DNA sequence: TTAATCATGTAACACGTTACATGATTGC
DNA sequence: GCAATCATGTAACGTGTTACATGATTAA
C-alpha cells in the first residue's frame, strides 16, 4: 500500500486539500507512481477512518468549498515506520511492468519493419521524456527553497535515476534497431 | 488488458495447460509482467467465454486431471490485432512503479545512513538479478531451438533490455551512494 | 520424512481506471 | 464564446494479491 504512504509523505511537507495533493503528486511522485484523483480521494477517506489524518472543511463563497488534510500523530508514526522498514520491497524494486516489452517479446508475428516502427516510437518517447527530466533539476532547486534543501537532495537523486533510466532505454533502443536492421540486410 | 494478450502469445507457441502456462509465464514474460497462478486461471476462464480459446479436459489416473487450452481463430486474430496496434501503450512504456524510489524521494525523514543502507541493498539486488539475466541468453538459445529461432531473436532483444536496465540501475546506485557519502563528510 | 511437483481452482480483498456529475471564475 | 482551473466526489468495472483447499507422486 504505497500510495497511502506517498500521500502521507506529501502531507508531511505541508497541509493540503485533496486537489492540491493531486497536483503535487502529479508533479513529483508520478514519475514512479501513478494515481488518479478519484483514487486519491478514496484513499484520503480510508486514511481519515484509519486515524492517520484529519480534515477540516473550509467554506468558500467565490470558489467551491474545500477540505484541508492534516497528518495526525498516528499518521506521522506510520510514515516513519514505513520509511525505516525498507527490506519489504527490495525484491520488487527492480520489477518492470511493460506491455511494450511484452509486445516486442511476442513480436515475431509482426513483420520486422513493424517491430522497427514501435522501437522508433519508443525511442522518440524516451527522448521527449528525457528532455523534461533534465529540466526537472531546476524545478527541484526552486521547490527546495520552499520545502527545504534537505528534501531537495533526495528529490535530485530520484531525478538522476530518471535520467539514467531513460538514457539506458535510448541506448538499448539504438542497439535493438541496429540489430533488426542488420537482420533485414542479412536475410 | 495485457495479461490476456501475453497468455494468447504463449499459447500461440503451443497448446498448454493452465499449469504449464503459469510456469512458462514465470520463466519468460514475468521479467516484465507479473501474474499469479490464480489470476491466470481466472483470465483463462474469461478468455474461453470470449471465444479466444477452447479447452479440453484430459482425465488422468496417476496425476490430477488437466485441461489443455488451444487458441481459436478469434484468439489468433485478437493477438495479431494487439501486436500490430502499438501506439496505445507507447506513452506508458516508460512508466515506472517503484515503492523503492518513492521511499528514497521521501527519505529525508530517515538518517543518511539509513538511506545508504537501502541503496546498498538495492545495488546488491540489481547485481544478483543481472547475474541471472546474463545466463538468460544461453537459456534463450536453448528454447529457440525448440520454438524457432525467429522467436528467439525477439527474446534476446528483451533480455538485452534487462541487462541495460540493470546496469544503469547499478551505475546510478553507485553515484547516489557516493553523493550521500560526500554529504556526510561535508557536514 | 519433508519438500517439491503436478494440477486445479474459489473467495475475499486491495488497488487502479474510466466515466460521469456539478458549477462558478478566469484567461485567450 | 470556449477551455482551463478550482474542488469535490460516486459508481462500476477491471486487474492484481492473499489465503485457502485438495491430494497423489517423486526426489533429497
């Protein structure tokens, strides 16, 4: 149940509404964990029932009413417990879930040129994403000034992971394309 | 619904029981898609209702009875359709889902030495997995002789991805550990 | 003698996605 | 005038995980 803990982590930076939380999630954790707004609201309800957080409603006249969530002691304790007990997911840390690779694996039903097409599209997508990633460092510097430089240090490490990951993916795609192209000529 | 298509893909190599399919899945697709036996049986039922496959039961006296699944024409058509229509998941091809990275991102609540511990454990795990991966190439050669060399070509490409991915992960972990260590000395 | 393998599943739960609904305000 | 933003959710569905059950045979 990592989504709950991700949300605890964000709320630990500061109190937020579900809406803000959703935006913040999208701008930060979403690179390595995805969740839709509807799921986040559901989890927030569950966590309030748990006693990990409390909410208070703010009545607004110019905008829709909103509900601000705050961690409780129990919520902070749970976050700390989860952060310091990492053995659990070390085995799953490496796992991929990629329909793209599955498709390639089974790709012999396709023509080689079709496989080349999907590899090219993949490489393009990686490059696009890498460009965004590179600009993330500046953005992190900016948020680091607001939320504390100590936090930013860890954010930079994960952004660095993103870059390494994407560079490796591009490097592989280049190799794979070359292999398949040589294959066409050789046949 | 990629699991269904993965199963179609395996059954396209040869007819199998749910049990064999589960083993084969574990030994091949599981590097980039995970599924438990119970889920596979459920999906097989759904796919038989769909008309993508049919099964016939084999009564055995020495061992438990078994049920052999065979693709129908509709099943083969669906597989071909899915393989040749890849635009759909190119945006999700890169997505990670990693509680490990989430933990690191939020890791400022931990001590630096705790963060170093989890990075070391991660690197170890990557190395272990990379060693297995390297031996996969031989294993693929072997299965290629049985199921056809054309298939094996694509299997090798995905295995190559596994190696690049793990090497990049290890490279990053080394960097990250160095950064955090310098940080301790500097403070 | 203990564990693994063969072979199948059901039930309950947890997590994730999609579609839908509301309705004012602000910027192009 | 149209889209985006603010702000909240519900309902239905789809997918993935965990725990449980059965019971013979075979290899360490």
